[in-house]
C-alpha cells in the first residue's frame, strides 16, 4: 500500500495532525517545524508527541517529515542569516528527538551570487555543525527547481554536499516531483532514466521521501510553482507511473499541492487507487 500524506498545520499539535492524516486517508504527514518564514517554534508538549507516537504505531504510519522554514539559508552571504540557520536547525533537530526515527527536510539554500561551489561548501560546513552521532533523525536535502541561485537542482550538487558531510549516514534526499521537473529532469516521459541517473550519482538508497506535486510550468522552467495532481505539465499518467514505481512505492510520499483538506483527501484517494 502507498505511504501517503500531505502537508498539515502544526498549530493544533502533533496528535491532532496524526488524526487529521488518518481522516484524509493517509498514513503519514509533513509539517513545518516553525513558521515557514522563520520565528520561534512552540514549546514541545511531551504528552502530545507521545500520543502521536502511539497513534502512529497503532495505525501503521510511515515515517513523518518535518520541513525546515523557507527562510533557513545555510549558504547565505550574510553571516547573521547563516547563524539563524544554525540556531533554528539545531533547535529543530533537538525537538525532533521527541519523535525519534523520523525525518527532517530542508532546502539546501541559495548562494546569492557566491557561486555553487561556495554554496556547497557552506551547506556542508553547516551540516557538520548541526549533525551529531546520537541523533535518530534522518536529514534530507530537497531537490530544488533551480530558481534564482538555488543550490541542489542538480543531483551532482546534492551529492557534493553529502560527500563533504562527515556524518553522511544521517543524510538522505527528498525528491520533489515539481522541482526536479522544473529543474529539467523528465520524470514525465523518462522516469526510469531519471531514477537511474539519481542512482548513478547519489545512490538510490539515499532516496528517503517524495514530494508529490504537479507543476504549473513546463520541463526545465526553473519556476517552482506547484499544481494539483494531474492538472499541470507532469500529468496524471506520470503520477500513476511514479507512485507505482518499484524504487518509489515503499517510500513516504507527501502532497504539497495547492489544496484545502478536502482537495488533499481526493488526491490521496486517487493516488492510492493506482
Ligand atoms: Fe520544500
Ligand atoms: Fe517540496
Ligand atoms: Zn516547491
């Protein structure tokens, strides 16, 4: 059975999101660790995280995925911004240990004119400060669309970061279907080829999660505008192939499509029907 869920709001707590995921027909979910534009995270209530752990066990949940705030940029030119990235991610990873053995996803960052090489170097430096050997969370680099000066739109860039990370056994990759398509990887007509390339460059074992989003723009557009499943340039047939692909069908998949909850429920049902 497909492991699927969608992005949910953390505002009513962790157990609430677990119940919501079930109501929507899913068995996992994604949430922002704090306001996506930055700011302080809410205190963790251990009763609440324990209740979610219990609910997840009882309902055969797949791993859940925490998403770092968008403002987190470990390869910014500005030192204060890099400091914020360090503080926020260190705090997030400490909090994740209330929900052990799950996953944490972040956008590698934008190098803002410093060049990809410098960007990769700063991101790896950042990871070497925040990862520690006792943590149980797997940290995922998200594949990016290549908008502006984003690092991570090429598999080679993601691997270069992982290669420079000392505790690389803590690292994985989250493949965002909209982002890779916008980045020029043709998952619509050549999914096998793209996954072979991923395997050759990064290693398929590093693939830990999928963001399922259609794209408002054509292949290689570098735009990053998500569309509802089947209503964009990737199209429904491709999503059927994606969620049933042997390299993907066991992984937790997360919808980040422009939807309210009822729209998510419909997409979850549709994708499960494949
Ligand atoms: Fe993301
Ligand atoms: Fe995404
Ligand atoms: Zn996106």
